[in-house]
C-alpha cells in the first residue's frame, strides 16, 4: 500500500521512464547511456555539484571502453594523466630509502604485450573530481536531466510504478517523481537500499581511514621513478598502506595522503596540525611547501548486496558493493554496472524486451560485485606481505624496526631470506597492480540473457585473476583484435555496441546476416551486421581476429549492446533463421 503522500493530487508530480538517485560515476554513466539510447531520464543528487575532491582515480581498460562507446574516451584522457601509471614504489619516506618497486598496470616488459592485446584503450589516472564533469556534460548533451541540491526523502514502488518524494534543498519545495523504473546509485549509505529492504552480506566499518588532499611540489622525489602510489613503510606497522600512502593525483604537485587511524583517538590523529605533521614526516623534507586542501574520513567496508534487483528498482555502484580502494576497483565496477543495465532498461521501456530481462542485471552483476569485494580484501591482505618481509610488525619499537631494516639490507643469510620474501611479496602484488584478468576478464556464468553453447572457459582460477584469457565463449566480452575497415585500423570492439546487437560472421556466413535482418524487421530492433573477410569492407589482414574469434569463417557471434557475447555458433547451421530467432527471443525474454 502506497503512503498517502504519494496519492495526493495537490503535490506537484514529475513523470519519467527512469529515475536515478545519485549522480556520481555510476548514476551519471547510466544517465548518459540511457539518454544516448533515446530514453528520457532524470538523475538527482543531494550534493551541490559533482565530486569536490579526487576520491576514486584508477580507471581501467574496461571502463575506458565504456567511455569509448559514449564517445568521450579522448575527453577523459584530456583530464586524466597516464605517465605516473608505470610503477608502485615502496619507501621509508619519499626522501628516504627506497625499499621495493613494481612495474604496474602493464608497464613491465613481461606484461606490456598482454595489456596491449587485451584492449584498444589504455588505463589512466582519472580522479573523480575531473571525471564526473565529463560524464555530466555528455549526459546533458545526450538529453538527460541532472539536478543537484535535490534529495530523495522517501521512495517506494507499486506493481506498475516507482514513487519518490524529493525536495529541492535550495527552495524547500517537495514534489513527487513517478517513474517506470528507478536506479539506486546513491552510494554506501544508500537510502534506496534501506527503503526497499535490500539484503547485504559482509560488514561495514572494518577499518578507519583518512584522505588528505594537498598541494606540494614533490617532483624531485618522484619524477625519476614515476608512480601513482608511494606506500611509506615504518617500524611497528604492517598496515596494508603502511604509515601512509602518497597517491599522485596529477604529476607531481597534486596529491592525496591515505592513512589509517584509530577511531578512539580520531581527533588527535586527524586534525589538520597532526595530518600536516604526518605529511612532513613521510616526505622526509620540511622545506617542501605543503598546502592542505581537504581532509576527509571514511571506513573500510566489505559488503555486497545479495540481489541488485527488486521488481522495478535496481542498485548499482557503491549502493550495491562496498569495498576498500585496493586495486582501484570502485569507479570501474560502477561504470560497468551502468553499461550492463542501461541497454536492458532501454529495450524494456521501448517494448523490445520483456520485463524479466531486468533480473539478468542482478544475475550477471551481483557475482561480479561479490568477486570485486573479495578481490579488494585479498589485495589488502597481500599488501601486508611487503612490510612483513622487511621485519616490521605491530607493537615493534622504532629502534628494533630500523635494526630489522639493516638486516634486510645486509649480506647475511637472514638478509638473503628476507630479500627472497620481498620478491615473493612483490609477486603477490600483481593480483591488484597487474591484475588485468580480474579487472577485464569477467564472465557471466548464469543468466538467461546469455545462450550457452555448452562450452566453458577459464575464468575463476588464480591465474585468471592476473592474466586475461580472450574468448568468445557466450558470457565473455568480445575480444579486441585489430582489423582493417577501408584500409584503416579498427578494433573489433568498435564494430559492436552503441546500443545495438551485432551479428559477426565471415566468408560463407551470409545466411546469418539474412536471418538477423529478418529478426531485426520482425522485432523492430536495429541489428548491426558485420562480415569479416579477406577482401570486403572489413578485413583481417593481420589474422588477429582469426586467432581470437574461436569460430569458423561461416560461424556466427551475436554480441549484445554491452559487448558481451550472447550466442555463438562455431560454424554454419542448417536453419539459421530458427537459430537466430530463438537466440534473440531467449535473450530478450520474449
């Protein structure tokens, strides 16, 4: 039963197909995609504008591919930076002893080719306060309405509609937003999740941390060893971030210091004077001019929703999965949630799919959410191996800690043992700093929006978390391969997406294209038809597509708008009309 307030005639009502609560990376990406797909959408945020501090920053290849689909990839690169992505550097202080260095995110000689062959896009360091304005611009340019200073007071749903009571924080006006569907993208304290009774697994508040955003010219300590992260390790501490980790926002003047604190001593540890002292201690140079811009506290969470869909309301981003920043998974998972959800909502609203398609969003993304939370927690634990290899441990005296460091650097058997442990500890860090498999190798194992062909692929092993295994197995993302279109190189992923299903075949596969054209006409949906051959408009002169497609020339792939393979036939079948029609109807719940 709806509350009386939602039934009153005198209160102003606004009606939209999709209402989004929250305008961070997940909400803005969803608004932009839905508007691009022709769906009227309203997104609101209680805040006065986009993010006012860096917050999330690592942006991986899968997220960049979504921005590529939106047409803003280059705009993101323009506000981001790349050069500092080369390393992670552990040291006692920035001006002190360097302890270890790891080539990160595909910059090492042993990983570079894997990253280059996995995607046409490259990772970057796009801090949230510069990324969100780009997303806001494309959302509004595409036709989405985005309102700030607008808070949701209550939200509930009937069998046919979602109703939200909202308030303009500047004027005080309250009004009702009535929508066909609503998206809870309102962060870790999600009102939507609480109001609708979404259930979660895990714990909140398992640690307490501070982000201090500051300006300082640290180029003389960083420019010759480019890194996005500089964890500083001190005696008596084996925290995953050591005494504090310097995060480069923009080389080499814009920084965040991330450190853990004791909530029982919060005021003493997190006031500006104490934080400034910590910064100087960890830099190791008091002549540096430091300007603190903001200090914010946050908690380490380990929680994910058991389901991300309740009838007409869905959760995404931090509202659905809450984890520490280890591995830089937050914004990236949010953006990929949006890419999965948006085309499904658009097809349902436009009458191209049944409402049951919405459940596939949770069936596909909830296991990924669980995996990302567990992955971040594992990365935190793995990081403790670095200070432990040095001989640092909790409760240790400063004198004993520095003595242990001398042993680490000594030509003794114990020093040799610790240096071996350090090499092993650094190998563990590939899980998060070179883990392209876990970042980009997601596979949807149980979903009616995927038509299985009975094959399986390696996705959940330890190896698959670090290394990516390109495959066209249904449920996997379409592999990247450089092709030629009218003589110009083009990625295979640029042949798909943009809100449309795509049929890909080759020589001898014209029957697939004819069948797809019939389905396109009968269902009223746009289907992109692609033939890759030796002398057509799209050619595979390098043989790269033949290496990864896993189909014969006359085989077929049906790729969803979010670039996931939905159906595969390794060769031509006798009745392509039936095969393609059945695949579409199964995927779209028709």
